[in-house]
C-alpha cells in the first residue's frame, strides 16, 4: 500500500549515464492508466491486471534507409533489470506509428509491494551501448489493508443514537449520522472506506451505499453518513458493514456487522404512473380545447405508505407545477396551467414526459415512474397572449358586403335575396389545407375559405358567398356578430366579431301568449290553488291572428326565474316546444313537473314564441310574465304532487283548456 510508510521515487530532471555521447532519450509519452502527476506513479489494481501499455515517442535520429534500430522496454525492480518487450524498426521511421506501444506483462506486477522503474532503450545495431530513456518510477501495490480483529465493526459516535436506533427524530436532528470505524493494519493516505446499509448480513444485494476518503492517516476514522441513506431501510433490525480500500484499489473483506434498529415512518413506494383526467386524452391527444377545459394530471390511485401531509409536485415535460399541492384523496389531481403546458419551445406535435414527486417534511422527494402523452397545441395563424382562449384578437376582422344593397357591414331587404360577400385577410404563416369558417350570429359555419398553396400573410381572401336565407334566418339586429374560426385540423382560433347592421326583413309582432289557469291575489299569482292544477303542467294559449299562414311553425319558449319580476333565470327550467299553426288558436303545456318545481316562493316565469315561415323567422310575440308562488302563510315547504288536496289523484294529465279560459289571464 503506497502512503506515508512506503518508499517513493521522483522523476529526475536528468540521468547520469555513460553511453558514448551520453545521450538520454525522453521519458515515455504516456503509461496508460497511470496518473502522470502522481509522484509515486501508483499502478491501479485494475490496470495491473492486464499488460501495462507504455507509449514511446519517436526518437531522433531514427534509422536510415535499410538500417535497423531495436526498441526495448525494461522493468527494473530491486536493482535488477528485466526485458519486458521489444520491437525492431527498419528505417526510415513512419511518424504515424508513434507514440509506439510496448507492454509490461501482467505477471511483472504481481509483487506484493514494490517501487520499480520502467524505461526503454534504442540499440542502433553498431555494437555500441544502447541509448536509454529517462526512467518512470512506478509503485506496485497488491497488499490490501487488513482488520486488526475479524470482529472489528463500526459504532455510532453518539451513544444516544445507539440506544434509540434510527428514528424520525434522529434523522430530523442529524443531517449526517456519524459512525466510527476502528483502526486497521496498513493504513495510508487517501485510503477509502466503503459502507453498506442493508437489512441483510452480509448485504444482499451487495450494492455499496456510499464511500468516504480519508486524505491523511491522521484524520479521524469517522464516517459521515447522509441521513437519507437510512430511509432506504425497512423497519426492524438493520446492519452496517464496510470494506477498506487503498489508493491502488486493493480492498478488504466485509467487516463484522454493526446491528441497529430502524423505527421510521415508511417511505412512499409503488407510486403509480400519472394519467390524465377524462375527457382530456380520451382521443390520445391533448389539444387546445382540452387546455381551455383545463388539463389535469392525476395520481390515479393511492400509493403504498401514503401519510397525511404528503404533497405532490407534478412535473410536465421537465417543468414543475409549483408550489407542492397537499394530497387530500385519490385520484390526486393537479391542474396543469397553460404556461407549463405550452412551454417555451416552438409549437409542434410532441410527446411529453410526465411524472411527479411526493414530498414529505424532513425527507427527500420520492419520484414516480414516468408516463408519456402526445400534445399538439399548434394553430392556424399566429398565437396570442390570451392563449389558450379561443378568441384571438390579433386575427383580422371580416368585411361584409351586401350583394344587393352594395353596403359594407350593413344589409337591407335587397340582400335578403342577393346574399352577401365576406372578405378577410390571412393570418401569419398560412399553410395550404387550413380552413377558415364563417359564423353568422353564432350559427355556422355558413361559409368557408380553404388556404391555397402560395397564399401569404395579409392577403385578401373571399369566403364562399353567404346566401340571403342565412341573412334572413339570422334576424334583424343593429349589431349582428359575424366572425370566423381558423383550423389546422387539430386546433381552432376565433376572430373577434364584425358587427353588422342587418335590417333585411322586419319581424311581425304577435300578442303575448295567455296563461290558461286561474290566478290569485292582487298581484295575480299562479298558486297551488290555481285551476287546472299546475302539478299536471302549466298551460298556455296562443290566440289566432290573421297574419298566421298554414304551415307556419310556432316555437314556444318558457323560462323560470327566482324572482317575481323575471330576473335570475333558473337554467334547468328552460322549456321549448314547436308546433304547427292550426286555425282557432293553439294550446301548449309546460311539462314535466321538473320544469315548474324550481319556482316556489315569489318566483316567476316568462313565455314567448317565435314564428317561422318556410324556415325564415318572420315574427316574435310579446313576452308574457306570470308570477308563481307555491307557498302560503304558515305553510312550508311548497306544495308538491301528492300533497293532500293538491293533485293527490292519479291523473297524469288534464284536458287542454280552450279559449273560454283565456279571460283568466287578461
């Protein structure tokens, strides 16, 4: 073992050698595996197990044409020079061969402990003395360090830890656990102690936990073991054993085991791979519509050794979602914000790696295995600051031109037949095959434009014509919204609205529908006492009008409200029915009961209808508001079907009231 107790040699600046003109050749270019800066020239054990490669530089002058020089490698040990290898060279020398390797046989390095010299000579074949090189001092060390006693074992420096064992309190108070190693035979500078923490003795599998080098022989033999290394042990009896290593790589057997107790809260294990909360990724692709609905990565089930207080950091394509989120149940969900989902790289179809870490106070994070998901956030057109919002206000607005009226962004009765042209300007980097689709008052697509090869940014493009029927069906509005979407087949963006003044067909105004029940009280409420009983439905009557025509379609709408003045709509009460006009008036029933039941205490509902003729909207009634109250003084809760005196019969329907009931709503 090289060290403070061993002989060492230094590379000399010159070598006194009598050989004709006293020339000395340069030292080896390199001895492979030996550190040239090591003054001892220590040959590592792994290197000594194979022939030692010594690389020799080209010498000058070399042999002339047809002359032969012989290169010899020598091994000098205890004053005895032994030939290790040789090679003749016939001139002239080929520089491509140098530095030239000669080898010391592995058997030459089987000395237990020796300081040797390696050098080479060049014999020019003239009968004179060969010219030597400067020697390279080397140290052969095959002598491992040894225990003084086979029962030598480590011990905790702190007797309190030896008494208590490894507990949560111990690890929380000690980032490093100090363990003393007994003195041993053959200690030298830069020796190393490798240790094994295991629940088995000898350790199985024999995977070294860590090692620690001791620079000087005077350093205390104290191992400082990181606290987290103990967390890999199971609760119960555990063992620490160690090996001794010298600088050459010689090592001892296992020390005697130091046994101790482990009493820890078990570390999380068997972490499942993350998944994505449905409906995102049901089509095996995460897109912008998923992002708008929020992409949520999950721990799908409880892992082993879960403990209250555990938190999770989800890591999406290398980007952590911070701060850590407390786990309150399983599946444990983490919303992935847009900046994490989007990242900084150019948009493309990519497969991202997703995993998570379980964080527990006082412990290193525990990583899960990874899962991989396909993501495509590309768009037709430039992206925008409010992504992933569908509305992209950087897209150009359309211009609507009336083909009959000749007006821009205004349409009148002349366009009801002629239709309209719609023009737009292309977004950045258009790609052939992408599509723009036009929406008229929220309905569509009613027209489109397909990007062509050669199209460029800001180029004017014309959508397919918007027919007059679309204009008429869209209705008359002073600010009817018209917008378009862009699509690359995966994701859409939407332009802002162009507001179009449409007065193409005036709507006929019909009378409001009539409530066909008795109403009560000064404010005229629909109550549990109204007849017919409202548990069988709320009936309305649409009076005949000379402006109706056969085949007209009547679209009836009902909406309930929490207040008695038609405010705060109750969405689940929305009801619609479409009937064909019949002479003499039309009865309609709001049913089932679920459309009526939410209106309980001083509530209301509004009924109205629209009329379409050959698909075109031609009329809209005035709205009719009816107040509803199903409670009475001192009576709670509100009446329900089956209550005594309120629809407690088995009747499921009532005869439709006729026009003779219309007077109750007037």
